[in-house]
C-alpha cells in the first residue's frame, strides 16, 4: 500500500491500518471474539497470536498501527513485535490513546473491563507508560473517547499539557464515540493553545450502519485534520459473525453484493468506508490472520453509487446504533 501524509501532519500512513483492541487482552466486544482469539488465553499465547496477526498485516502492506493504554497489553505486544522484527520507526506510524484504565486483570468475565478518567494525573501517567512501551515509535497520541460529559475539552490543564506534548513533537488527536460524535468534533476543531490548533487528527466511527458523523469528518479533513475511521465493521455486526435474526435481511444483501464482487462480506463493508474521500486511514479490527487477508481485499473493490444506494436502507439512528453497541457482550 502506498503511504501518504495523515492530514497536514508529517505522519505517513497507509489507507488501511490495524487496530489492536481485540488483540491485547483476552476479552473484547467483537462478535465471536473468544472463538477467533483461540482457546489459549494466557499472556504468552495471546502475545504470540497478536504477533501472527501483525505479521499478516505487515505482509499485506499495512503500516499504521493503533493501540491504547486500555487495550490490555496491546502496547507491549506491539512493541515486542516491532523490536523482534527489527522494524525501523521510519517504516511505520503508531498511534496510542490515553483516558481509559484497563481494570479486567486479564479476566474475560471481569465485572468492569476499563474505567474512563480524563484527568491530568491519568494523562501524565499514561503518557509515561506509553513512552516506556513505544518510545520513538509513538507518533500520534489521542484522547480516548472524548465526549461532552467527560468535560475533557474544557479542562484547561489537560489541554495545556497536550499542547506541551505537541510542542515536543507528538501529533495530538482525539477519538469519538456515541451519538454526538459530530458535536464533539466541531468543538475540538476550534480549540487552540497559544494560537495553535491543538488537534491534528480525529478517530471516529463511520460505517454502513452509523454514518452520521460523515459531513463533520469531511469538514475536519478539509481543514487539514487527519481522519482515522474505527469500527468500520461495527464490532463484527457487519460480518458473517452476526447471527442476529433481526439482521438477517441486511446480511443477505451484503452477501449478495459480496458474491457479485467475488469477495467477502467484510470486504464489502470496508470498501464503503475506503471510498469516503475524507478517510485517511480505515482500521481493520481483525483478530485472525485470515480476517486481515479478507479485510485487505476491500482495497480492490470499486465502490459505486449503485452499491451505496443498495445499502442506504441499512442506516440506523445514532441513538439506536450506540444502544446496540453498548449491549455487546465481552467474550
């Protein structure tokens, strides 16, 4: 894959990236995650599995990797893979996030898997931890799930600390979640510290079920922000892992399109996101090597207005989409 600049930053990225949310811990909300991760869920086995998926991504040409402090040991797994494969920092771009603390203690059935806190203390501590893991590989550091109710975009101490990290060379970004993604992004686009815009990148959810943030992401792209799309497959809901009877007719339509294109359901859903001209990076959330290969096939699909029209009826209201997402089980 050809690398290009992420917005107006100096970071180089590929159109497809790999997110490690499902690879750095034994439990996650992707449909059939436990089955895909395999039966051995001790730390060593999960790390080895993650390295295999990272190898597949590298072989496919992916050069952007996305982790977070709350993704269990994802930062450490990525770091051990980068060093073990002797990959130069110039060959990849790595983004991480702060603001959630992993609390599951490697238990799939934990009562609470992560706790959100956007305080200055958490920012400073997690920044040190990310630096210890990733060091010179880390290029992008993002607020994890900036929302209106967290108050993080009004916390002047946090914003000023992020500005300091920006001055030290990190690109500062934010990730979005919930039905008010567009509202939060519009607020973030106006934040400047000492006359310099703070956020150089945004990572948001956009997929065939939840495209509501599209116009605002397009505006962010026009203003020079890098745009990364997460949850392009809706945590597995836009794949054949979705066995919900209420989704059967939508899955049938996706399968029909996939058959016509001689590809897979996930590739069709990812192609819809790759076709958005404002999307710099679309994240694969693959849990297996085969899923990486299947996801990457999306780059060969020519998305057309006809295909877009066929799937227009799949759109859910943002409120409904995020309600369903919040009900997904950790497995």
